[in-house]
C-alpha cells in the first residue's frame, strides 16, 4: 500500500528550494541553522506563543516609530515566542528586511547595534530622570528607580556592539 507523504502542492522554486528557504538564503539566514526552533507539543500553548509573539512584534514596530519604546528587545522576545510556537512565523521574522538583521546579529554574535545601545541608554537616562525628578515623590521609590536604571545601563554596556546600524 503506497502512501503519500504530502498532499500539498509543490511550491518549490526553480532551484528546488521552498520559497521561504530561498528568501531566508537571500536574506543571509542559514535555513539549516534552526537549532533554536523547538515547537511545543501542546497546540494551545503554541497558539498562546504565536499570539504573544505577534504582540511583541507589534510593540517592536511601535518602538521603531516611537522614541521611548525599544525595538530590538521586543523583537528578540517575539523571535523566542515564535521559535516555540510557529516555525513559519519564526522564519518570517528572521527574513523580514527591516527587523531580521538585528535579530540575526543577536543570533550570530550576541551583539547589539551601537546606535541602538546609545539610543537605549539616552532614553533610559531621560525617562528615569524625569520620573525620579518630577513624578515619584517617595525617597525609597526614587532610589529603587535609580538602581534599576543603573542596572539596565550596566547590562546594556556589557552587550557587545555590532557594526550593523539597524533598528
């Protein structure tokens, strides 16, 4: 008895590659290096992760537009959610021409674009400074906010900077 392995139509390109694999290759992504893609067994959990990943992509898009929101951290969280929830969404995010390069830079050498580091540090200083100076009145809360800001800045400074000037 012969069984068919797939009832889906052949969507391969002229090179014999799947279109997504070809797009990833064109974007500089090694399609075979998906060691971090480990889909969860639970369908419900995968749907939750896809929803969260999409939420974080949306926040990343807002971060690209609004100066007070970061972009790269939200996209990294989205990639982590998609890596456990949907290989298709994960590959889409990595091959995205706007957001893919910063995620791939992080995957490749655990670095962050220098421009993004500078922007993040400046925004942390400004927003925490305004909050501590004008919004929060309690001494303990002010001290905790300053310590939090210093901690975040120390973490950012420890991340290597990459030459990629992306988001």
